[in-house]
C-alpha cells in the first residue's frame, strides 16, 4: 500500500499493516473518528479490537482500538478520544486523509457474539468511546440472527459527545444492506451526565432506578431473556458488571459463553 512517494522515515515493523487514512471526522475537542483502508487479507469478528500506531518512530507506540465498522465493510473505522499529552492520541488526532496508520495484524477481544449464549435481547451498554465495538455489532447481520431485540445505550458527559452514536443509529436504520433487519428491533438510549438532555444520569443510576427499562418498555435484566455487553472506563465496567451479577447474569468468554461480557474502552 505504501508508495515510494511516502518515503517513510522509519521501517514498518514486522507483522504490521501500513494503511492509508481515508477520512477523519472531529466531533468535539475530545472525540474524533477516522477510517482507513482495509488490508485484503484482514479478518475480524465484529466487536474485536486491534493495535493501532503511527509510523513516527523506530519502535512505534501501539494502543488498542475497537474496530467500529462491521466486518462486511471494505474500510475500517475507529472512534477515538484525544488526550492532549497521550503518547499516541496527541499525534493521531492530527491525521489527515492520505496519511499512513499502522495496524497489527491480529484482531482479538471478548465483546463478540460467540461469547454469549442465546437469548431474546441483547443490551450493549457504553460510555464515551466505549460505543465503538457496538458500532460494529449493530451493523452486523449476525447480531440480528442471534437476538430479537438489540438495545444500544450510550452515556457521555454532554450532548455533543452523543453525536457519533446518533449518526450511527440513523445510518444503520437507513442502510440498504441491514436497515430492514433493524426495523422495530434496534433501540437506542442516550443519556448525559454533565449537560441537560432528555435522559440524565449515569447508566448505572438509570439501571438501578429503572428509568432505562421504563423508557425502553423492557424489564430489568434477567438471565433467561437478556444478554449484556459492557464497554467503557474501568470504573464504569466494574459498576455495570456488579449490576449484571446482582441480576443473576454470569460472565462469559470466548472459551465459555455465558450471559454478559466486558471490555474496557481504551485510552492513551
Ligand atoms: P460522569 O460525568 O458522572 O463522570 P468519560 O468521558 O470521563 O470516560 O465519561 C463518560 C461517561 O461515563 C460520563 O457520562 C461519566 O459520568 C460516566 N461514568 C464515569 N464513571 C462511571 C461509573 N463508574 N459508572 C457509570 N458511569 C460512569
């Protein structure tokens, strides 16, 4: 993919793809998304993450990024935080179309459909950039084969941070490939914690006081009907996981599928 014209200063490490940035979209001064070309041989399961870096050092710094695009997409999409002094994101936030991004060749992760046993309903609970793996899963037809109802929750500090998720849901519902599958089955619940909006509060609070379920017209988590995927900060994972366990749900993995799975939303 690299042409002589790029004249990269450092060699591309072994086992790493060098891909070109296709587009970049900035949402706020803390959040942006970008799309890169997809290597022909690259395979992943929706919900997995890869290691992303930049060709700006002999030994580039890599950080884990959930793939936000579905596995049928010919490009790869990522949703990132911008940390002013973050070792990777202080540079990554400046990428432009045509630039080179490095990606290690193996995708992995626990937020995959294979790690959950069958049930009626799938809750995807996210905060901040933790929505990224779910952006992949809500666009994967397999999600709709496995579950009757898919609920994506996204909680952010303010309304501007919810934009990525709102655009995702709108685009998914209007998608020629999977729009029809989502009809009446894909529900979106958004809340903010630091700016007024129709639903306010941490998702943990809204689960505990029942506002989430009342708004959706569903019942509190139960191990017979519900499966849950969780992605956010360490503190958020711990707190939502405790609520899932309190409801009697068991944690699953690739090796031993069960009722809920967790993955931290990576920053740096
Ligand atoms: P809060 O504004 O009360 O901190 P961040 O951008 O810092 O990762 O936060 C994303 C969202 O996650 C914010 O709305 C934040 O709420 C919320 N949050 C932070 N910690 C937790 C937690 N332990 N449980 C649930 N939500 C949390």
